[in-house]
């Protein structure tokens, strides 16, 4: 059904045009004597065709078209202007002002029907193209979403592969990823970054794949040399991911190489200090350490929460970015919720 | 205006695509709105506002043209153009003549509406 807006201060013209529009079929006429009220109507409604008289009190047809075209999304809607045959100057002005065609008074049904049908076909064409564009957009979104889901699943599984070689669990990567997101949210990062850190954080220890078992799984304390090898996992993770064209993999590479840096410059592998450490690295450092402390491992008991919080607070400005610690503690309720959702026995997908 | 109005039903119907229903509706509306249209023209003349006179003359031009009254529409056009030029000289008389013409058209239409 096409909505045809008719604006004319003359009752007889309104009635005549309405009758002619109804004769066309599939049309719903909307009548307005007052162009200002018609414009108000147009703010809330989108007609498929506008038929407007030229000479009206308050606002003439030219000014109406100009105001109508200025409304958002009304730029391409066909407008027919009704003029007398002697008003050539008005026709020129209307064409320049945004009218698509004219109707001559007195109205002739054959001419009227042909012009209105043409305008409605133009409108149908516009709608068809817009619908198709929207459909294609939806299709692309759907496919992109599928690819992204597969990418996320792949990342999760790669990350778990690394974790399987480690006493840490799959639930650890879920918790630390969500903790990272809580911190990012507390830092007011934009929505796309919140999503990105959730997806990239699980890859922080992916480089452990390249660490020999005798070091990675050693129950006792590592020697200096062994620890040096162990530290290599940060670079290995970065090497593994850095050349990817995927935004998530690139963020993962950044997290892998920077999550053991410390705010005071005493971390590894580069000994970066303060803001020189990538933000995602500073965020993940807090999330990863907190979860490692508060989780039970074969070689250690889980720390009480208050002890872990104290560790973070005491590490402000030394190990950790103070703003990241603050953001983490500010999201404490969410932290507790994540701990409840992702327990070591069960590992749901992110 | 010397020539009396003669209703050319065939011509009007042709323009309306032979639709008797719309034709009858138009006649009814003209008769129904006649007094209001005449009053608006008089009020415009009384106001002395050229823009008002121009607009009312324009409306009447359209109305009379709808009923194929070329003479009446031409007279309305003269008033419209004179008002547009801001020349108020003799407009009141021209408007009175126009009103007479509108009423004359109405009489013919009314007779056509109820031929009995």
C-alpha cells in the first residue's frame, strides 16, 4: 500500500485528488489543508509520494518542498507539484527546489494517473534497492559473524592447547579474559575494544606451546637458566600471532608479548615502563595475576581473595598500572560473578 | 463578462476519465463551498492585502477552470496578476464581477445537478 500525502488548501482539490488517488488502487491518501501541519505529519511519517499545491496560505508549495527535503530520509521521496499552466517560472523554481514532476490545473485524470503511477514506480524502485541493500548488508553481517565465531572458537582451542600443557585450566583463560574486559570497561574503552580484549586475552600464554615439558611441567622451582627459557613464551606467542591479518590475532600478539611487563620497568621481555607497555598488556597483567593467585594449583593453595586484592594494591605503580588495578577493584561485583560462572570443573565457551 | 457560462459536461467528464462519481462530487463541492469562497474573496478585497487577493483569485481561477469556465478563469487570472503587481486600482470592481460569475456558474451547476 502506497501512502500518498496530498496538500492543498482547497477542499475541492483535496477531494478531487483523493478520489483520483483512490481510483489508482493500492494507495492510501493522507489529506492536509495546512502545509505546516502536513510538515509536522512528515516528521513522524514517511509518505511514498507527496502531491502539493503551489499557492497556499502560511507556506507555499516551494517552501514546503524545501522544508520537506530538509527532513532526514525524505530526500528521495517523489514530489509532484500542482501548478497552473501559466506558472512557468514557478515550475523552474520547483524543479530546482526538489520537485520531481508537475500536475497542471485543472487536473486531468489521464495525465494525473500516468504521472502519479510513474512517481510511485520510482518510489517502489527506491524501496526495492534499499531493501536489497539492507538484505545484502544483513547477509554480509551474518557471514562475518559466522567467520568471527569460527575465529573465536579457533582461538579458544589454540589457547586451551597451550593451557593443557600447563597446570592451569581452561576456566583460567575464561576468567582472566572476562576480568580483562571488566578492567577495560572500567577504563571507559569503546565497545569494540571491550569485545576485542575478551577475544584476545585468552592468547596471552599461547607461546607456552614452545616451552619444553621438563621446564613447563617441572614441579619444583626453576633454575635461573630454566626461568630464562620460560620467559621466552612471551616472544614465542608474539611470533606465532603477529603476522596475522586478523585484528584479534594481532591484539593477541600484543597481549602475549606485553603481559609480563611491569609498570616500573622490571618485567620482561623488553623491560618496558608505564605507558610504554601496551594498554592491553597492562590490563591482562592484572587479570592474569589475580586469577593465578586465587586459583588452586597442584603445587599451591588458592589465595584468599583479600590477600590477592592486597597483592594488587601493593603492586600499584610497581608491578601494575594503578588505573588498571583501580578499574578492576571498581568492578568487584562483576569479578565475583565471573568467579562463580567459570569454575575449574566446568569450562563453558566465552 | 459578456459570455454566459455554458456547462460542457462532456469536456469535464473527459478530464475526469469519464468518472461520473467524481464529476458529481465536484459539482456538489463547488455548490457547497460557493458562499465560503465568495466570502474569502470579499474579505481579501476588504483587507487591501494584495497577497491575500492574489491567493483568493488564484483559488477561484483553479475552481472555474475545473468546470471548464475559460472566461471566468481568465478573469480571475487578470485579478491575480494585477494583485501580484500590487496594482489595487479597480480590483474591488473586478472582484465583484468575479463573484457574480461564480454564482452564475453555481446556478448552472445546480440546474445540471437536479435537472427536474
